[in-house]
C-alpha cells in the first residue's frame, strides 16, 4: 500500500497534537519558557537546513521572488482568514494560534528531504521506512508545538496528506520523467530555502520578529523553476 507511510505520518501528527492539547494547561510562565525552547530549537533546525545549499544564489533569488509573489497574493492574510473561519466553526478562543500553528506545522512537516524522498520510496518500492522515521519526529514536534501554539497545528496534517500522498501516487512518473540529478538539486535547494523560512518561524516564536513567513512559500516553486532552467542549460551545453 503506497500511501501507508503517508497515513502513518498524518496519524502521528494528529495524535501528537491531541496529546499536546492535553498538556496545554501548563502554567503561563512555563509555557513561555517552553516557547523559547521550541523557538530556539526551530531556529537551529532551520539553520542546519539553510546551510545545505550548493548554490545559495538560487535560494536568494527564490526567496526574493517568492516573497514578491506571496505579498501580491497576500498568502499570510488568507491563511489568517482561514484560521478565523476555523475558529468560528470550532468555537475556539485561540485568536492567533489556529493560523500560526497551521503555518508553522505545515512548513516544518512538509519542507525537507525526508518528505520527498520518503514519499518517493513509498510510491516506487513500497519502502515506508523513511516516512516512519519522519512520522515519529513529526508526532513529537506536533506535541510540543501544540502545547504553545494550540490546536492549529493539527490542521497541518491536511497539507501533509495531500503533499506526501500526491508524491507517492505519482512517484513512478516522477522517477521516469524527472532526471535524478535535477531532482537531487531541487531537493537540496528547496531544503535550504525552506530552512530559512523555518529559521524565520523560530524568530517569530521567541518574539524577536513578526515575519509573514507564509508569503515566502511561492519561493519553493521558484526553486523548482530555476533548478530546471539551470539543469536544462547545463544539459544543452554538455
């Protein structure tokens, strides 16, 4: 079953979020300290991912153009509107954490090599081991995030299901039509660009900034476009 790894990943995010909700009533002072711990850890994670780039010019250009597109489309505002809609439907009093938890969880759970490689392995060979390992990490991360950001984190399971599920579903076609060298380059630069976004989330979590991280998301698509162009030029002149 090629979607088994994805389903396990989604279930552990949901379980982690529900467990985090049970721990949500910790004292306010402890919650603030935990938020700092999570924020600093997320910053280190983002920094590690950001330094993986082999061509940082791609990352810079992608983030700049991604930010322009995201600001034009007002992605952050639309996600906030979605969060407010969910709050009304759920009768939630958590004014900011629905959208913030959703965006934070989505970026952390979807961006990175494990999501793509794991889903490809699931779809091509039925090997779910990478996604199983990712599921454990994501479940624990969801638990910690939910204690401070609230139940918005649980909704990040939806884009994880769609993202990893589609990759697993079309894994054979992706493997046939996208050269391995191009895919490897895209994963590396996408991970780096995503790492910078995650670093920005860490800054937001500890209260140093209020960066509209969701507006950078189109940068991931720009990474794919630039990587394809550079690969095509290299292939043509080789």
